């Protein structure tokens, strides 16, 4: 005889979810989205206002009505040259480079889960500068070849950091420490190349160690914008994986995310953003470190805040460039000098804050 079938136990009822909790969560998310849009709108407004100011200021003395005519392709030929060939390309270059550096910094900090994980500190920007300076002073190259060596230098340093930091996986603190070491190595090699070069050649190479958007125009600006747009799309397409990585590798795998592959793709996109921006403008200091931190503080949701970081980076870089041009009469400072003055105190404050948290 067969044993009588034993009925399966009834599934336990799912715990009831308080409707008030759901309403509170929905309200919180709605407020965070609204706050995020406010931040994006505010940063975009800063970019527009500062861009208009940059179009109006300058030694040529082009009035507002003549600037408008030049933007429409009309008016005096000299006005069109000043506005369309000198001022507008510089504004667009500052915006695109700001987006690239800030978005790269946001990716580094989110993926490595370290607020100090910035291309400036990790040696990626210094690697690009080393490639450019070596092409100028060591090989006697110029033009597009210098930009190509800058791109290769950033990627080469990133690959070396990755290889030395990999130990059955990639951990943020190890990546940062190895990157700091490469930053010092690249900086020392740049100083050695400058010290042994002739004065005129060294002056030309110094631009790649500071960061300047004044000479980016025409085809170079088009290539920069196209490259940054493609890499922004790559990062955006993998942004959901970044949110999972922020929870840790185990949780990310539990959510179906291939952690190592996602980290590789995202960090490649961030390194490429730094490389292409540095190849065009040189290393604009601290934008990648400061802009994501400002964006996260303004948005206030604890996430990567990628869109807000990009907008804040554009506003920060453009504003710094205008300040460098016109803040002190008779003195024109490259944008990298101004961002360095802004970013250095922030870095010191961040280090002090981390020490206080460890002591607490």
C-alpha cells in the first residue's frame, strides 16, 4: 500500500507592510527627485549666466547687441571672429572639460567607495601630462601627436595601477594607494623632463602641467565634444551597475551584477574621460575631486549623483576660467590655477574630516 499523501503546509502569510511607511518612502523619493532637478537647473543657470558674461567681457569691447548679431552669423566681421572664433569655443571647451573631469571623478569615487578616489590623486591626470611632456620634450612632436601621447599616458598609468592593485579582485583602498604612488612617480618624471629641457621648450610644455582651455577650437573642440559624448553614454548605460557596486561586491552579485566586469567597464570609461579631456586641455586640477562632492551634498541622496556632478563640474570649470581671465586686471591665470586654489583647501578639509571620523 502506498502511504497517504501528506498535504503541503500552507505558505506563511507575507508580513503586512504599513501603508504609512510606503507613503513616507514615496514622499522621500519624490523630494529627492525634485531636489535633484533643482540642482541640475541651478547649475545649468550658472553655466548660462557665466557663459553670457564671458561672451560680453574682453579687450575687444563687443557690446551685447553686437554679440547677439555675431551669434546669429550677422554683424561686423571682426565681431564674428572675436565671438565665434575666440570666446565661444573657449566657453564650450570649459563646459565639456568640466563635464568630463567631474563625471570621471564621480565614477571613481562611487565605484571605489572612497571620496579621495580622484584622477588628480590617483595619477591618471599626471600620466596624461607625462605622455604629453615626453612627446614635446623627449620626441620633439607637436599638434595631434601630443594629444595622442597624453591619451596613451593616462591609459598606461591606469593599466599599471590596475595590474598592481589586483589581488583576486579590486579593492578601493589598494587602488588608491597604488595610484598615489604612480602620481608621485609621474610628477617626478615630469619635473626631470622640464629640468633638462631648454627654457623655451620647457615653457611650451608647462601648459600640459597646469590646464588651459584657451586654445581649444575648431576640429579639436569637435573631437573633444564627440569623444566626451560617447563616454558619457557608456557611463550612463552602466549607471545601474554602479548603484549595485556601491552596496559591495557580495550584494552586487546577489542582484545579478557581474561586479568585476562592471567595475572594469566603468573605470575604463572614467579613465578615458580623463584622458581625452587632459589630452585637449591638460590636467585641470581638483574638478574631479570637488565637483562630485558638491553635487552629492546638494542632491543629498547618498548616491553617485552622476548628472548633478557633470552639471556642477561644467559650472565650476567655466566660472573658474572666467575668474582667471578677469578677476585681477592685467593678469590672466589658466583655469587649472584657479581650480587648484579652490580645490586644495577642500582636500585638506576632507583629510581632516576623515581623521576625525576615524578617531570618533
